[in-house]
């Protein structure tokens, strides 16, 4: 049976394609996004309080390297096979080296509904993966020069809404611990899937808007929007196996690798690489990769993790 929250996404997509009058007020979407980001951060923070920070450093370093590598691999594919301009290729590559919080939330709900445990410090790795791809994308587009507005870029990257809420939630959860969070647990934890369902309804509507852009930019972008996450998921699965993560943890890391940003990276690219066409990257990330990951990708990445832990270990 399809998870009900996925049906909310399909409802939004169908309503958008049929040009329904359905619209989610911007304030509601903003509120739901804030609650989801804080919930993810709080859950991670609670688990961080249970283990020494030093044990997480190898995982944090490994995912940063993964974000850099995936961006560097995507760039030449887009530049030379896709024949995109340097700015567009760098911008799209940065989107695919970074992560999608929405896809992460769906993966968490997918594993939770199947009672598959995973390492609870994964929200910390989510935060770590937001930044490196943005910096590499800017350097690929611009090179390093004195004219670069690094202060504005750093402000957008490190003080953007997503990073502040995720890191803030992590710190609050870490400081308060599980007992301290009990009074607010019903709102942030028990209602998580309900908020996620509303979020996916809006994402379905947004995805439907990107379909027209995909027709305009041709089959390469569609192929890249599916092929790149599948390749990245293989890298994430391999890394999860190397880091000795559980099956659930490996599936989450594969999902993080396979997802594409549509919040932090577009904002940073708008400041640093304004000549890049944002429609291209959003059409691929939201029109293809996000629905692919939500509908098909996450079960595939889970199957990859199971395979890695059963057959690859012998």
C-alpha cells in the first residue's frame, strides 16, 4: 500500500496539472516548513546528547567530501554532454551536490512506517551536506577572484532559514535532552507526519508548475534528473557501508546523496551566480528528481542498502 503522505504529493501534482484552484496560503507553507526543519533538528539533537561528539567527526568529514565529489562529477556531465553554459552547469551541479530536506523527511517517514531504525545523528549529516556544494558551485562558475561577494554568500549559506532552523533545532535538542523536550514533544514529534503531508501537498503543486519548463529544456535534463540521483545513491550506499552504518542509516545517506536542493542552493546561486538560469535547476530538482525520489527512489535506495548489508558483506 502507498504511504498516505505520498498520496498527498500526488494529489497536489494532479491538482496542479489539471489547473485546479487549489492553493496553499504562503504563510501556511512557510509555517509547515519551519516546523519540519525544527522537528528534524530537535530529533537529531536529542540523539547527539547521547553520544560523544568526537565519534561523529569521521562521518561528518566523509559526507563533506561526498558533497564536494558529487558536485565536481556532475559539472563536466552538464557542461560537455548537456552543453549548458558554465554558469548553468555549475549552478545545477551545486543543486545536486547539496541536499533536499523534504526528501530527507519523506525518507525518515518511510523508514519509520516500516519500523526500520537508523542512526539518529543523520540530521547533523544533512546540515553538513548543505554547504560544500554551494561553495564548489560558485568556484566552478566564477573561479576565485577579489570581486567575489564572499560576505553575502557566507551570510546566505550559513544564516539562511534552513541552516538556522536545522542547527538551532540540533542545539536545542542537544541542550534540552529527551526529558527537557517532553512538554513540546506532541507538537514537534507526534504531528510530524501530518505536517509532512501538508508540505508534500504544496510540493506536488509546485512540481506541476515545473512540467512546462521541462518540455522547453529537452530530454537531457530529464535524463540527468533521474540518472544523477541513481548514481549518487550508489555513492551514498557505498559510503554508508564503509562507515558501517545500519541498513536504515545507509538508506538515509543514499537518499541524502541522491536528493537535490531547492531551498538553500537557489538562494545562494541567485546572489553569487546571477547569470545562471534558475528555471533550469529548479525544473530538474523539483520537476524530476524530487518526485522521482519520493515515488520510486527511496524504496530503491532502501533496497540498495539491504543488498549492501546482506550480499556485499558476504
